[in-house]
C-alpha cells in the first residue's frame, strides 16, 4: 500500500500539482536525474488524462524516470472536482511497465474524513469502506492513495485524522489480504517530516534508510505486479 508518506521522497523533477499537458516555461524545464528514479506521487490533469499520460511518458525520457505513480488528490466528499482511479486507469492502459495508478483519493479518503467528523466507524461504515477498497483493486489500482492523516490546505482543504483511525487500520488489513505492499517506518517518516523540504534533495543522513525502504518496495512490487497481471488476465477471461 503506497500512502502519502512516500511523497516526501520526491525531488523537483515534476511541477507541483501533477503532470501538465502544456509546454513548461524554462524554469520548469525537465532535468535528468543521475540515477533512475520512481516518482511515487503525481496528480495528473483529470480533465485531460490521456494528454497527461503522454506528457508523463515524454518527461520520463528526459528525466530518467523508471516509473510514475498516478493518484487522485485526497478529496473531501463535498469537492465538486472529486475523481478517482476510474478516471485514470483507461489512460494508462498499455503502459503498465511505466505508469501505475493508486485509488481511493476520491472515495476512501472522503469516507475516512467523514467518519472522523461523525465519530461513526461502525460495522456498516467499515463494510462499505472495504467494498470500495476491494473494488479499486479489482479495477486495476495497484494500491491506495492519496489518503491523508494530515494534509495542509492547497488544492484541497486542510484535513486531519488520527493515523490509527479504524478505517486506516482496516485499510492495512485489506492491503495485507490482497498482497498490496506496505511499508511502515515511523522513525524515518518523522525524520523526513522534520528535515525534508519539498523540491530539495533527501538529507544525506537518511540515504541508507531511504535506500532500504525503496529496495524493499522494489523487491515486493516485482512479485506483486506479476500477480496483478495474472488477476487481470483471469478477470478478462471471465468476462469474455
């Protein structure tokens, strides 16, 4: 399960707010990274997903990116621009080696926020939450995102939920049941929050810790993506 914690690993290789399907000014021109990297937190233009995908593919060649993870922002239930993985999945079809999609930012996150405000995380809420999470995986999402325990105001309003909210814990269980990779390293997350700055390199003191996390995700994902392809082929055979 790839949640917002991984976002702080990003450098300034893509403009904030997602892939833009327009020409960029010189100040935002793509720069090639020394080593191949995975951009784990990209919000495409939902009104033009196909153009966003093409822009991303072109940028990957220039920036030395190995893979890009698309996801919807962490929407609230009343956001008129809310969308989810269904908007992005058709556009990335045929590019599974380079582009993947997380789901839930337009649905699961809103359910978590609503549950926190109402105080209701009972059996019926959890049933609907699990149903939606499993639906996203069946549709082809490789994990869940962007979901937030705390998100400062920007494209979406300020949001705050306890990280041990019952629906977050349930999501971890759902991920485990379906073989979605999860990584928990609270000390590193806290250090990144304290020391990291968006658009700046990772502090050298954290190189080894971050490398170990990325190596774990890479090893796990190779098997996971193989299983995901098998599930898609099985689903296609059933609907044929």
